[in-house]
C-alpha cells in the first residue's frame, strides 16, 4: 500500500544539493549569455556592414520609422533613439536578420516566378533574311449585322411621373 510523504519530510541535504545545482546551472547560463553579449558588442560593426551590404533599405526603413515616431510623439521618438543607441548590437543584429529574411523572400519569389513562367531570356537573335512561309489563308465570313434595337413600350416610364 502506498503512503503519502510530505515534501517537508525529505532530507535537508537533498534540498541543499538541488539548490546548489540550480545556482550552478543559472551561473553557467548567465555566463554563456554574457559571453554572447560581449561578442555582440565587440563585433557589432561587422554585423552592421554585413546588413548594409545585403540590403541597405532595412537600415533606412528603420531610421525612417524613428523619424516618423519623432513626428508623431517626440517623447516616444527620444525613447526609441536612446534605446537604439544603448542596445545598438541588438539593433544591428535585427538589421542583419531582416536583411537576410528579405533576401530569402526575394529569392523564393524569383524561384516561384521561374517555375510559373519559365526562364527569361535576355534576347534572341533573329535571322536577317525574311522567312517565307507558304501558308494559305482563308477568307473570313463577313461579321453578322448588329442586332436591331427596338424600343419596347412597356410603360416603365409611367412610374417616374
């Protein structure tokens, strides 16, 4: 028969070991995140240059958005600008991600266009001499006369009197 054990009946040593392992895991996770953030701050300019090379319009669109934010509400625009300056590595990482995403979307559109319409050719050289085609043409019958419009007098106009 199973008996109910209260969680407070456990050994205090097991609880202490669990807390120590939890703190160690948190320390390792925070160390990894800190290392990643320090790498971002160190190499953020390379990330910006890569984003500009891939698609400079992402960066221009971001700054146009900040400008619109300033025009709409100056306080929010100032907060956005300060946040951009303070967290510039993450903003540059955002630029790179959006540029890569837009590049993939553009490539997928081109691939879908090629599948749908076929491969486009730059130009096609045509021969200089005229092509003689022996085709017999048939005369088309004359078009039918337009139907005669008749005016029906169904007393529709009496409703408007």
